[in-house]
C-alpha cells in the first residue's frame, strides 16, 4: 500500500535535513512524497493593492517563485537519491495561512504522515509553544514526525514513550508507532516519571495494562523513574538506552509540556538529535 507523506519546506537547511531523513526513513516503502511550500499572502488582510498592483498579482508572483524553488529542490533530491523507483515526488506551491493550508493538503492527498524539520538548538520548548512545527502537531490531526536540525538518520532501535497513564489510547493513536516497530524491529520503552515515589491509581493501572495488551506481540518494557529534576531524568534515560525516537500521543502533550517545562531551566538538549513522533486519532 502506497504511503502519502507531506514534506513542508521553507527551503532552509533545516527543512532539507527533514526531507533527507524522511527519504531514508521510508527507504523500502512505496511512497508518494508531497513537497509543500506555503507563502503567506502578501500584506494579508491589510490593503487591496500596493502601488496599483493587486494582491492577487503579487501573490501569484510569489507562487511562481516558489514553484521554481520547488523545481530546484526536486532536482536536488533526485541528484542525492537516484534510482528511488519506489518513491514519487510531487510539488505543491500554495499561498495562505500555514496551518489551514497543511490541513487542506492532508485531506486532499490523504496524507499518512507529515515530516518536517525544526531547529533543535532552541529546544522542544520552543517547538511546542510557538512555531510552525508546534502549530502542526497541536492543530492538525495527522501523525507528524518532527526532525531536529542535527538529526541524522539511523535505523530506529528503541522508541521512548513518556506517559502518565492518565489517558486511554485508541487503536488509531497507537497504530503508527506499532507500524514503525514492525518495520524496524524496534523496541518500545514506556516511561513514567514522577517527582516522588507513588503507586499508580486504579485508572492508571488499567491504562497501562491496555498498552501492554496492545503491544503484547512486540518488544515493550515499562520504566518508572523518580526524580525531582525531571528534565535530567529524561535525558539520562534517553542517553542510557540509546533511544532513537521519542513518541507522544497528541492528546497527552500537556503532560509532556508539564514534565519538561515546570522549572525555569531554559536549555534542554536531550532531544536535539532525536526525532519526535506525535500521533493523532483520525
């Protein structure tokens, strides 16, 4: 079955790295890749024209420029990845609001996953609270793989899945990660971090058992860490396990934000080179 993958790009090194990662990631999978560049409409909602030139003409001019850049990007991809007969590439140049455009393309092309880059140096905090990538993972109902600027592809071996077990997950939430585990023969590490040692509630235990049942045919382990400095606990876990991907269900993002950003620490570096998978229930 052909996978439809959306690759938003702003033609930066950062977005190029995400494209390279995606092509490697889906190496043996039949894919249609959609390279999308979104231009914000010039002087959106301000004036009907500038110096007698209509907004439609201006926006068309920007779109034409984007199409040329996309054509060059496509040539760069084919030069870097010749003989990829199982991969087809399509270019999309659009003008409009970023998130709304992403939503439209996801629906129109039946996108299975969005892969996009983000600057890792400023950390996941910036990603989650204010950026294009942050807007996509919180506002677009599509599985999204965020690739930090320093990430280099390697086969996925272990996936860390931080959770507080407070929410139950549907099959639609978990299927994308199960598919990745099957393809790479990867193991899943469920990670529960608390500030103090405490037993799971009845509801938490039930949700944990449901996860265990869903992944019963795949390698999975459960870990609980107690550490008042939760950022350090996550970093230590990721490094000690040689984690190659972080995964999170979108409706549990509040938990992830809380465990990372409860303190005044500004620089969190553990995730800088690790892709971050966010799953939605369609």
